[in-house]
C-alpha cells in the first residue's frame, strides 16, 4: 500500500465537527509506532505549536504486556462512582504505590510528570468531577499536561498504544492518530545504542553485560514488533480513513518543512516556522543549529552487523520494497 496515497485519502477526507455547548472541540492527537521510530521527534515538533500539548508516555492502555497497563491496575479499586474508591485510587498514585506496582520497569514518564507538577488535590477533584470512567481518567492525564502548557489540543505519545488504536478511536470519535514508521534496520541500531546507555529495566540490565546477547534479543524484538506495526498500518489505513496518518521518519528528516506542513494541514492546525527548530530530539538523533540532520536517516548503515542487516533485509524484503526502502 503506497503511503502517499493513504495520506492523500486521509487528508482529503471530510472531517466531522464535534460540538460541546455550541463550540467545536478539537480532537486529541495520538502518536504511536515502534520504539525508536521517531515518536519523540514528532512529539517535540507538535509541541512547538501554540495549539498542541502532547504528553509523554503513560502506558494507560497497555504495554508489551497488557497487564502492565495502568487501567488494569486501577481496576483493583472497584466502582469509582463511590467517592471512597476514588480517594484510594489517587492515594495509590501519589503515595508511591504506583511505582512499586510496575514490576518490570519504572512507571512511565507522564506519571512521574504528574507527581512532580500536578497537586494531589487538584488531580483528585478532576477525577471526582468527571464521569470516572477509564476514558475520563485517560483524558484527565492529557488535559493536565495541555492545561499546564496553555495549549488547547490535547494528546499523548505512547508508542505501545499502536496496539490499542481501536480503543482510542472508539473513545474519541474526532481523534487523529499519527503512526511513525522507520526502517527496521535503523530501529534495531537505535534501540541497541539506547539500551547500552540506559539498561535499567528487565531484561536489559542483565543482557547489557553480554552485548552480543543483547543484540540477539533486540534483533528478535525488532523483528516481531516491526512486523506487528506494519500489519497494523495496513489494517488502520483501511479502517480509519481521515483519522489515521502514517509518516516515515526518513521522509520527515529529509524534507521536514514539506512533511510538517502536510501534517499540520491534516490536523487542521497552523504550520509555524518554529516547529522546524529541533535541537536534541532523542538519543542517536541530533539536529544542528540549522535544523534537521538529513543524514540521520542512513546513519544506521555504518553501525549494523552485516549478518543482522542481511537478516532484516531478507525477512522484510517485500515490506521494505513496498515502503520505498
């Protein structure tokens, strides 16, 4: 499936208006994709807009393991229509118990941000004033960030939520999803470099001691997650015309102004020159003073083991060709 055709169809699709008290409500924006595909870069770009406030990872819906999703942990507090249960839930978040509940990794970045920046009583009142559904809790998390930044359009970036796009689309009929796609060979190299630098969670802390085993593990992980991502790309392109937008990392860094402008048109927001001004985007990708580094798209070629390159190239031969790699 040609990505340009998909996005042309999506960009030209009539966007419905959703009204609340007679005012049009801009839909939330969700950024998804495999790890190291450019989701952080996309978040940084959109957050330069005067209108958009995209929060960091929250893994509310799930992670590699669905049980690691915060919504499942919150279910232990039962019926939230009971005020006492809401107080217990908020105590769980602010007492430190939420950190202890994450067995395989630290709690996600946005939860740490909430604990530092949002007063407990403010968060509690927001939940009490809502309909107390899972959707309401998820929305409150996004609103906290956007309100703090003075932005109108809410959103969040959790790459793993690519598995839960149907839930997002069901919860928010006017949502827009941006799916970042990157060459799997570049994803593999970037992920390896990242894990060498910050191997804090299981199993990376252990595997880091034997770099070659770490490479083998990440090769298998990249193969599985990238295949899943591309399968979902095909599904979502057909199922959600007008609400789903796929963008290649390589296209973004090579022609940033063109692609960001097209994306803004799709989102219905104004393109602003400052969206092009990215300093440090993420580990392994830096933009110089003049803007984006177009060479970031191909830097992986100098840092990949030949046989691992061969494996990924042969395994994804058809997909790579179809996507223009």
